[in-house]
């Protein structure tokens, strides 16, 4: 009786311990996370530097920590992303230099006043007013979002195709809200092998799972902001470099 009484809790402990270990083993290792981030950085680099007239305001990575086992030794694809926000460079520069500009104006104005130079006083005042008003043109903020393995779906409006080639298609939506528009560039060497035949974008991975638990199988680059600036940025993407980060399924 004593042996049975001690044996049952021991078996229960071993079972619960093995279950906990199995659950804990769903974490990606550091090298895998670093590899995913390196691919996000590679796509971010392929998208290009700061768009003309813009300055980077924020950059935020969303990195995976776990993988999801499927069946028969397969895995469900993990997701990850990097989000960028750009703002009007002229405004950012003006705000950064506002204090120094004010001090410079004050010094010039006082020097002109001390010498009773009315023309210099008026010139300094006009320069200050121009600096405060700017040229009247303010760029809308631009958002860039790079996502891995999101398996997106979108219908294709033939008039909304910005560009396409094997493995890549860029779609324009200029009716998002107000003055802002959206351009989405999809990358998938399998689903988008022959883009000219498609009426929809539907990026999927095998239903039974994939063999690479930290693999990248499709990439979506979403641009949001002023349409002409988005088009210029999208058309400058190094599409070959983006396709190079995608793993075989």
C-alpha cells in the first residue's frame, strides 16, 4: 500500500513535468529571432532610406518569441513586422532649430535697433515672419509597415496595379480616407509567379504546415500617406532583395 501511495503521485509528477517541458519547448532560440530580425532589416533596407522630404520619426520591431507546432513534425508560420513612421522633414528641422533661430533673430534685431538701422530692423522682422509661415506646404505623415507571413487577401482592380513582375505585385488604393492613400506591395514567388493571370492576391502556406519553424514565406509592404509620395517610394523598392529573404516552403 505504501508503495502504491507514493508511486501514484510520482507518476503524476513525471507526467505534469513532461507536459510543462513540452510546452516550454515552443520558444524560438535567440539565433532564430536574430535571423528573423535580420530579414526584416534587409527588407527595410530594400524599401530605401528616408523618402524625399521626410524624416524618420519612429521605428518599431515586432519580433516572434514562440513557434507553433503543427502535425507530423511541421510548424505553422510565425509572423513578425517592423513599422516605420515618417514626418515632414522641413517641419522637424524647423522645430529642432526654432530656439537657435529665435536667438539669432533677436540678436540681429537688437543690433539693428542699437544702430538705428530701420532697414535692417524691417529685414529681420520679415525674415522671422517667413520662417514662421514657411512655404505653406506640409507633408502628411507616411507610415510603412513590413510584415512576414500574414497570408493577406485582396481583390485586384486592374486600374489599381502600380507595377508587377514574377513574384511581386503593387496595388494602389486611393480611396482610403481624406487626402491619404495606400499602396500595398505583395511578395510571394509561388502564389505570384504569374501575376498577369490573377484577379486576386491570396498568399498562403501549405495547409499541413511548413518544415522551417522560423521561415519567411511571404512579405507584405504596406505604405500609407500621400499618393504620389507612396508611388515614388514603392517603385524604388529593390524587389529582388525582398524576394531573396523568402524561404522555400
